[in-house]
């Protein structure tokens, strides 16, 4: 995990050898000598019914002398992590490979968008001079209150109680001159000696698969650092339903909550290091995520979301103290704002998308906004009406459940062009096409990521290698290897074994095509339900958001029927709109109130409760669709 690769390894093979056999390129600078520590992995122990295995500590060999020496030197807990080059497989085992241990690091496209934001944060700095104490004078907090009232006309303030431990030292350090950080103009959450200008905040999009954090200067609105990582919860389940099931066990719930809090602390630390600031100067955070991520973050068991009527513990915006969540890589008194949720499976991330995108919409037209990920959130806007729904697309678009699928990393096939007689592709990290290389040279792909899968299926359909039902046609011997049998199934060879990094062909199987059909049908059916509710038969504009959605070529997305028919010139990328919405809420407190009011206008459609969803889903399984026409595709060569 998290790639989902599964296979058999010989008894006593190292985890490093087994990983590479499965196409997972673990880092190993020392060549397996147990000295560099780059191949660290995390074994997961216990029963895993989803994988039908019991992963036991005895199924890995005991630590070697070299591994023990490395652990002592570097403070490694061998009950939690092992060196992949030292741990030998002796039975069924589930291994989590952290992104830091991969030779080919994942590329997560969740950069901050270029948006105009009026900077008015929830926290602000106030410099104040407090008279020194005298015999019989009031306490330091009371005298600080008096100074703030006199010099800034600030009254009825309260203070975070933990600051009472440090207030006297801060006042004495600079002869009573201090800079106070105020939250929402009513509470003192930081006191620094002298005059300071450091005021920072972090906006985080907590996705099911990836996390993206934007560290911002709250005085200027400047993004100082953007850091991303895999959501560590993926090791416990690739989709939301899997994590809800895992959380049913109290120990599982504890692991899921701990994993996301630990990841947020790590992200803040990395962002602060990148920006060269002290993490304790981070005073405000805004967090968004889908409803399951929302509950797991707050330590709320999401079990009720997994069953009708999909009830949330709360759908309101929340203001919390960071320390109450377990966030330590920020100031002790830092505050956290969580945007509101809508209902069911439409969470704060979709609300953030609405906040980011709504000002840019033409409200005289019909606009569709899709945030495509493991779960697809859909917004349909026209005039004053806003409709919202969620569709369970699953992890196929992220490369999971695909034979040679992988998440976006250097070496992954990300662009594919297929004709009747040729296949060519691009990989992440190289701008060249596979057919434009010198003789004897290849790109050595390692697998195929989401955008590549979409283009491969669309290209196969356009070239006639699969029919409208998604069925692979028998090979008739074209110049490329084309379609070939593989047991009872057939598969399409995208890159022959001679071209790949693993020495094994990268193929698209019939099962892979079905996985893409299921995912795209779910999204299309959800969009069509909203169009029905709005009473429209077509959309004028489509904005595709998310790390995956914003990178899909609209032409190929439409060719497979992932999105409804639309003028291709009006299908544009919205980037990481959820992250941008979180950043807007971080930088402008008025926008927090605005989105709370805007959410009240949203008409939520629960796809699982709509009888027609299943009919629309079945119709959308065909490429591009069973009955709906795509006139804008007809003019495309």
C-alpha cells in the first residue's frame, strides 16, 4: 500500500526485492547494505478481510545486527518501521510504503491558483506598550487589557488561558512593549516581546488520497510555500467506504485519526522549513475535506455517514483550538476554522470549491463544476440556483484498481495517443514522446496514471480497438502488438516489455476498461440528475477541479463520456479549487461568513436515494453514452 500492488514473493525474499518485483521502486542508495535507511517501510499487522490475509509480525524476519545498529543510531522504532532491504518475508504481510521511501516520488498537482483575494484575516497584530508594574498595581493581563483599550480602543477582550504562563516573561523582556495577536478581534492568542511582523496561516485541502497545504503570510496574502503528500489513511482503505468500515473498530478509528493529525503536523513543519519560518508563528488554519475526512479529522466516527440516511454529527462551520485536535507544529494557541459541510457525502471541500468558483461563473448560463477524485463532488449553477451532489467514482482515476496503474510519479505514462496502426505516449518527467526518441532509446515507463488511463481508453475507442460497450475487439495483426489474449481475458499492449522499467509489458486489460467505465458512469449519472432537477438538457460551461480533474484533457474526457457534451472551448481547468477556497477563507474572514450564507441556498441531491440514478448509471456505461448525443465531438477529427 498505498499503490494496491499485490503478488507472491519467494520465501525469505527481502521486502525491497518483493517491492521491486511488483513494480514499486523503493529507494536504496546503499544497494541493500542496511546503511542508508532510504528503504524504510511500515508493516501493518492484524487481520485485513479486504485483502483476505492476516499480516503478522512473525511473517517478517527478526531485525539483523546491522538493522539494530542503524535503529540505535537513528532512533528508529523497529516495531513500527523496518528497513526494506533487511526485513525478509516469511508469510502473508501488508506493507505501507511512505512516499519518502520511493525512488520515484509522487507528483501531486495541487498548486495554489492565481486568484485575487482581499486580505482580511481572522487574526491580526497589535503593537502595544504597557506601563511597568508598581506596588499594588493590577495583574499583568489586566494592565495589558487597559493598554489595549487606551491605545487601540479594544474592549472586553479575553485571553487564551495558556498565555498566562508566559505573559509576565513577554512583558518583562522588552520593558512592557509587546505585539499581541488577536483572533476575530476578541481573543488574545499570542504575545510576543517587542515589535514583530510575523503572522502566518495554513490552508489545507484534506483529500481522500492527497493532502495539500498552503502556508501564507497573513499580512500580505502571499503564498510562501505549498507542500503536498499522500494521505496516510490510504493504507487503511483506498476509498471512503473502506475507511468507514475500518473505523468501525475503535482501534481502527484511533489509527485513522492519528494518521491524519500526524500528517498535518508534518505538512506544517515541512512548509515552515521551506519558507524558513518558525512553526510557532503559525496562528491560524483553515481545513477542508469531504465529510468522512472531516469526521476523522475531528475524531468523530464516520459510521453514520456510511448508512442511510447518511447523517453528519454536525454540518456547521467550526472554530477550534489547534491543540485540541492534536496539532503541535503551530503556535500553542493557534485557531482552526473548518468550513461547513452540506450533507451526506458533500463536505467542506465542495463548499470550498463553491467559494473559489462562484465569483467566476456566468450566472446567465448553466455551469457545471466537477471536483474529480476518489469521490466526485458536482455543482450545477444557473442564475440564483445552486445544486450539489456526490458520486462514488472510486480510486480508478487515481491509478488504483488498474493492472499497471499507479499514482502520478516520475515514469508514469500520463499522455497517450493511439491510432489504428501506432501507439505513442509521454511519461511524467520527460517532455518527449515515445516515438520521437533516437533508435534504441526508450522512456522506460513504470506504469500508467489517471490522465494516461483516460486518454488510453478514449484513444482505443476512437481507433476502434474497443466498441461502445467497452469490449476489447480481437487483434487482426496490425503493426503494433495491439490486442492479445491473457488467459480468459484480452488486453491491449500500451508499452511492450522491451520498453518498460520493469521488463514487463504495460497493458490495459478488459477489467481496467470496466473500472474506468464504472467510475465515469457514476460521475455522469450524478451530473445528469442535477441537470434533470434544474430542468436543463445541456450545460454551457464546465470547470474541472482537483489534482486529477484539472489535468485531464477535456477532449478525451468527453470522448469516453466522463462529462456531458459541451463546447470544448468552454471546458477549462479550475486547478485545486478546494485548496484555493480554503486559502480564500484563511485570508478573508468575511468570506467565511459569505460561504456560510451561500451554503444555505444550495439544493442538495442525494444520488443514493434517487431511483433514476441507477438508470442513468447504466446508460452512461457505454462510450460515450447509450442515448445522449455529443454533437460537439462530431466536429472533432
